[in-house]
C-alpha cells in the first residue's frame, strides 16, 4: 500500500535504530502519546531493538483506556434499552463498566452493533425509523470531525431518531497533566500524528517552551516512530526543546481548517474525567447546547452517575507512566485480558495488554523452557 | 489518535450536498466523506482516512523528499554496520541476518 | 399464487401452497415439509442411501476406526463473496475430518430455517452444498429441517456431521509436534474473514476478496502419499486464524513455535482491508488453508507435495517448533525483532485506535 508499506522497510528500520543507539549518550525517557503508536512499538518490537538508548513510556493516548467509567455505564444503560440500537467503534465493546461490558449486554439481548464510521450509524438511523440509534462518540481530536459531521448531518437532514453519547478528550491538557506531576520522568514526547493532522501543532509550542521538552509530531508506521524518536533524541542531545514535525506527509502547522471549524461549531471544551487519572479541566469536548436534541444524555435524561473504580486497578498510574504494568499487584493475576479490571488491559494497545503479551515471552525465554502460567491460558 | 490510512481518491460524488468519494486502499474501496478536503483534493490524489473521513491530503512531494533522505541514510548505516560486523569477525548475526541492501 | 384446495386437507387458515418464502409449516413434518424435501433438497443430493428416507442412514464401514466430526454454522451474512453458508458447512466438516487424517465419506445436515427466508436464497445455499459434497467425493446420507419464527435464525443455520475412515498409518495429532518440526502454511491467509467483513452491514467495503472456502482433502491426500507418518500435526486455522491454531498446537504439544512474518502470504487487498479496520491478519479466519508440522527431514517433500496442487500453489515453510517458551507462539518480524502472538480472549474487533 502506497504511503504505508514503504514505512515498514526493514533496512530503514535497522538503520534508524543504529543511528539512535549511536547518538544517544545516555538513556532518554520518551512518551508516545497515541495508542496506535504504542501498538506499532509493541507489535514491531521497537523498544526491544532500541535497548538501552531510549525508554518508551506508553502514554494515555488511548481514548478507550481513558473513557471514564460513568460514560461506559451510561453506554450500557442505553444499550439495554429495547428501543435503542447502540452503535460503537469496535474498540469499546470489551471495556469493562461497573457491572459488565457492551459485549455482555449484547449477549443478554441488547442491540449493539459495531460500525466503521459515524456516518454508518446515521445511515442505520435513517433506515430504521422505528428505533432510536445512539452512537458512542469516543475519541481524541482526530475523531471529533467525523462525529461532528454525523451530528451536523443529522440536523441538516432532519433525522429525529439519532443521538450521540459523547466522550471526547483532547491531548494537550493530558500532556500538561503528565508534565505537572512531581514524579514525572518524561523528557520528550512523540505527539499523535493524526490528532495533529486535524489540529496542527500550534498548541504544543507553549508546552515545549514552558516545560522545556521536545515534542515531535510523529506518524504510526515503524519508520515514522523511529524517525520521531531519532529527532527527539537529537534535540535532547543538543539541549533543544522545540516542536518538530516528522509526519510531514500528513501534518501541517494549521491542521485541517474545515475540520476544526465544524468541530468548533458542534462541540465546545468541557471539563472531562479521564479514567484512572481524574478530572482534567477543559480537556474534553461536549455537544453545544444548540445540538442538545442529538445528545443522548439529554434525550434519555441520564443523570450524573458517580462511580468508583475497582480499588485494585492502577490504570491511572500506568497511564501516567508512574508504574509499569507488571508493577501493578493485579497484573496477570486478578487482571488479565480475559478478565480485565481496567481499560489498559482490554485495549490491544493499552499498556497492560501490550506488556502482558510481549512481556510473557521475555520472561519465559529468560526462565528457559517453562510452561505458561495457568491464568494466562484461554 | 490513531487508525488513519492512506488511499487514492478514484471518484467523487455529492450525497445530498455532502462531498463524498470512493477511495482505493491498495485494492479495497470504500466510500469516504471528503468534506474536509473537498477544496484541495481531486481524483488521483492521496488522502489519509480515519473512520470513513479524509482528514488530510497526502503531501506527496514532501513524502518523497523525506523518504529519499531516510533511504540514503539507511544505506550508509547498513554499510557502516556491515563493516563493524566484519571487523568484529562476527559473521552473519543479528536480527534476520543482514541482507545486502535495504529490505522489503 | 395459492388457491386453497382440499388436496391440502381441511386446514384453517388455508396455507399458501405456493409462495416464495419459507413458512413455519415447512418445518412441521407434514405435507409442506415433505414437499420442501422433495422439491428443494433431494434432487440435488440424490444417492441410494438418501433415497431410502429412513429416520437415519445405514452405511457400510470397513474395519478399523472411523472419525466423526460435527460443526454448526451460523455465519452472517449467509451469502458472501466466494461462497455461502452451505458450501462452508460442507467444507468445514470435511476439513475437520481431513485434519485428523481421516478420509471423509458421509455427511449429515441439519437445517434451522428462519420463517420468511426467500426460497431463492435457500436454493443457492443447497446448490452450493451439493456441489461441495460432490467435489469432496462424499455423500449426504441423512438430514433434518426445522423452521423457527421470524427473528430467530438470521436466515439459516446448519449443522453438518461427518464420518470419515481412519488410516492407521497416518495419524496427525495436536500433541504430535516435537521441537525441530517444521511449520508449513498451505496458502495465503485471512481471505475468508475479510470476505465476510466486506459484506457486513455497518462495515461493508468493496474488494476483490473472496472466501477461500474449499475442501482440503486433495492437499491432505498428497501429504499422506508423499510424507505419511512424518506429518506430525495438521490444523485448519478457521476462527481465530493462524495465530489461534498455532497456539492450540503449541499448548497441546508442549512446544514453542516460531513463525516468520516474511513467510506468511497475505494477498494485497486482504492486507489493505485489515489495515483499514485495524485487524491483524494472523487472527482472521481461513476456510481453505491448512497448517502442518512435519519432521524436519520431510519438509522439502511436504512443501513440494502441497505446491503440486492448485490449492497449495503458494505453500511456504513458515517456521518451526522449538523447545523454548513451551506453549507460546513467537513471531519474528520483518525488521528482525520478536513478539508473542497470543490467543485473543474473544473475537478480533475492528478498531479506530
């Protein structure tokens, strides 16, 4: 696939790894913000290849992982309503709420459907006028333009049986929260390439300046990530702290203006709770009051739910990079991909799931030919 | 955020006022919304698509330029690496055992 | 159209004798059922055993052992590029028998039809089954049909149970893999699962992707003939894909498995569709592929045997069993790093993240 496959070239990958290892005079600590980037790093074994040169802390850039428990519980409530067809991206189906998850609701008879695009959900509403279609509008700034368009079109076309359950979050406040933490170890960031495709990179300039951290806007293929890491390491080695763009084929400084414009018309900034982290002011997007008719919380009168997360789940500390997944007491015991306590074990690029799979190999090899731990089997 | 892949615009059409198009991803075609890139994009251009929406036009010139730089660097690195390997008398070692040039 | 007539017996309300859809009456065991069987099933599967229309079938078997396998097919949509639930149901069970080393002989088929299923759809499903039965060299010996109310069967479900004859000298087994055994994959992967995805509402896309659903018997016969007891294990990687099949074999045999990414063939459009939906091809279902572990010395022979048939034309040596990390499957990436390929807890879902 053009503009994709060539960024997996083994020779270029090895070359970049070599350069990074040669040029790093000490072990730098970087954070990749986006779950998709974590996925590539783990899938391609990039952190294994980088060895001692760079430590990658997996950031909270997984909207699945940070969707607050309350929103999941609201989703489950809606999905159990017999008049509702609840539509969602596939990522959300196994995220545990307080009692169960969307897949379990479906097993009990709830109408839950996976869609590829919010417009598919709108189309479903148009074709099923006797049901109410709710779409779970989750994501970072990348997905906001798509979700905004679904709402905009619903109003334009006059679709009465469509609404969205919103749980959008924005990246810069999360980065700031991480940098503000007293025990922060992150020295540089790989910013999320598709968030920045939409938003541009202007809002990262004050962060780089204030906290003196390099921020490299980075793509998602192995070559992109390594190039991003290389640029970050070069900045750190020379004492610079700028915003740089690695993902030049997609990102411009102003982003995609028409997309930002529609998002601003449909959504506004709200305070948002991040699962496992807590509330970060003005870090989320909510529907503007004039679109209340398309807001599922308004249409269905969903009260503010206050929900406590399981005490054993240390997702917050993992998402902030404070602990590694295997340092959580529940890791691999109470909490496994089959029975996750929190979202980072559910999502395939949640840090905990990534470590669970990848790390087992390391430990098994280190111990010699040993059969896997019983709890890890199907 | 995450899953956005590049594809080529092969057709454009209007859906009740909304600019839509057929995008080809390496042999798979899907209808995508082109509203956010409508003014910049023509048939034959590449776009990055996320959940059925084109969120940017691929800057092919920039992509080519930066990729060439990378490729050259990696070829230099490969030669360096091979020399190191030879000097240390290690023979064919390391991940995948070195092929002669860049892989893929 | 229907004219109520006494020929149907005095029934109130008089049933529509001719309609274009399955109705509840077709599963009742009465005249409508008999007509369904007579007109839509029997002619396509005709053979001496089936003609007897007993409660079951009596068939001859040689001495030795027989293999029995059953599977129920609930795929949705029931028609997809490259096949339908009917052909899938035959190939699936035939392949399960073949993976045990058996020679498939007999098949039964149990149908659950949804009220309202259009007859032309049913006819296409039955025709595909009949063709699959013929090409697998087996016969359908008995069957059953039930009809359930609208909303209860997504069109059609079918169970097939197959009987095959075991060969004492050819016994591939899940626990038969030994360290050093070589892994072969018979063809390009992930075609079936992506063909299904491409037809699924809410996801649908256009692609030149067809299900690879096929009987693997010809490939297994070649392995039996040219490799014989050096074939340690066979598996058809259906649900859960190659990754799951290899995990199952690794666990059953107590060995580790290493698979080379560069040896795994994925057709261009299949790979592209996986990229679009965020799916890993290693976990996507196949219906016309087998994985085999063979003794190391037999590997070149096994590869040649697979490649000598069209279904195996793109067979590759893809990895090996190792004494390390027993029960775990590791992938060596193109770039040279290694990662674990685990079993998924559930189905792989399209993702945006």
